[in-house]
C-alpha cells in the first residue's frame, strides 16, 4: 500500500485488534495503575477475544496461505486461552507461572524474528510482547513487584502498537515514517 500500512487482510486486522485489546488489558492489569484492577480481571477477555478469536483468526490465515500470520494468531490464541484457564489457580506455583511465561516468551521471540520482512510497527509489537513476557516471567521467579509492573507497561505498549496497526489498516493511516534525504545537497533517484 502507498501509505505504509501492512496489516493485510480483514482477518489479519481482526487478529491484531484482538491481540491489541487483550495485551493492553493484560498489561494494564499488571501495572497496578488502576486501583482494584489486576491481570486476573482480564481472564474473560483473554479466553474469548485473545484465545478463541485469535485462534480462529489463525486458522483463517493458514487457510488463506499466510503461514506467519496463521502461526502468530493460532499460537497466541493458544497462549491466551491457556493463560486465561490457569490464571489465579491456587495450586499453580509462582515458579510454574514464571516458567510458563518464559516458554511463551520464546514463541514471541520467534514471531519477532519471523516478522523481519514486516514493517517496523509489527516487529516492534512482537518485540514488546517478547520483552513483556520475559520481564513477567523473571518477575515471578524473583517475586519482584517492580519487574511485574515494568512487564505490564511493556505489554500495554505492545497492545497499543497492535491496536494502532489494526486501526491504521482500517482507516488507511500510514504506519511508516516518510523517508527524507540525509542532508543538504543529498539527492535520491528512483
């Protein structure tokens, strides 16, 4: 597209919206910025929007021939559904939760590396998801509230990036910065 929007198909847009909203709620819940709102309050959103809707979007992307978007959405749908089912379980240790988050951080890292052909916004979104899961996983092992809050803020930024990318595709807004010449007297051909 001329304006740099790379979100793609309608299914891809829906997938990025679902990821953005779920990641934003998950992140804000971990920050503690809203009194009385925790990550556990995002369980319904994680199960139905992040889990089921993303997984179905992934299946549609596979059917359309997009291996990357299919892997991203189906994989993240499985993550959100699993997280939503296990969140707040009394017999799950903090170390098990940390391991769970670190293992899923590996998926996010794979998505970050796999998005190398995508725009900066999409790579950044998956990179922020990776960093947030890494911070939240380490925070569980270390029982460090400051790391939990930092991971929540990073997740919220990733959610905003996913939401903006999908909204930009719907509204046909640009997502790439315009290119400028490096300095005075520099010309570009082509």
